């Protein structure tokens, strides 16, 4: 199977998952996780209709950006160190992994220097697994409120990673809880947030995530590695 074949299969599965819960497949955004993928592989994915790519390592993203900057929209999806923010602040469409105030301060500082409003997702660690980044759900409301102090940051939604388990119901329950938080925040009148994206689901669980309300999925292996 080629990358184009994988993308066609992925889109078919996304459509199936969305239609199974009476959703429009067209509302689901695909972020191709391009960690370890070459620029040639990314170019093949672009030709097959993918335009948004997610990187989780700053140096790797920068090397690809220099080659492909005009071809794609870059998302930063991994844990972000504060001392690396300055390198990507003018290059990314969306930061998926805001999870602490110290990072918000640095993003705001660098965004102001670049005279740019930075779009972010707040990462929530629903399973409370030590191997995952993200704030705990009981801290989400206060964290969102605190972000009002950073005028160059615009909160566009939430991001979560499913639990490390093969128990489908446990995965589904986590995604459902995150959707509830997303909807609750969307109904509040915070001026600094715009709950547009619910980013959850990866190669092993994106269909469950879509069934539970995700409108953005982060898929790497199903595009680049299963060939």
C-alpha cells in the first residue's frame, strides 16, 4: 500500500465512523503526524490531499519547515519546552499542547514580540497517566480562567490522548468526558477562548474518538508506517 492508498483508506474509515453517529465526515480535520517521516513522504501525503502536519520535536520540525514551509500548515503536537517556543512561534498554525502557566507566559511573550496571536489547544490528561502531559480535568476551569491574563494567546479547543489500554470502553469513556468539558466551555462567555477544535484520537483509536465527538484527529502510523 502506498501513502495515497493509506490516506484513501483513512478517509473511508473516518467517513464510516462519522456517519455511524450521524455526523458530517467533512467536519473532521486530519493532522498527519509526520514524526520520523521524510520530506518526500510528506510531499506524497500533500499530493494525496493532506495539508496539515503535526510534529512533536522542535528540531525535526524546523528541518522540514525549511524544505516544505509553503506546502503545508504545521501543528506542534508534543510536549513543548519553554526554551524552544521562540523557534516555532512564527511557524505553527496551532500548538496542541499548552499544559502549564509557565509555557503560556513564554508563548505570550514570544507572540507579542512577533505581533502575532497564537492559537492553542489546552492538553488535558484524562487518564492521569505519568507518561502523558496535560493538566488534570479538575484543574481545567481554573487554568482556562488564568489564561485570560495572556492577550496574545487564543484558546481554540482541547486536546487529549486516550488511555494506554486495549479496553475500548475505557478509551470511549475518556473521550466522552473530554467532549463534555469541551461543550461546557463552549457554552461559557470567556472572551479569550473559542472552542472550535476537539483534538483526540490517534491511529489506534481515532474511530472511537470521532464517534465520541472529535473534530480533529492526529494520525501518523496509519498514513506513513503501515505501508
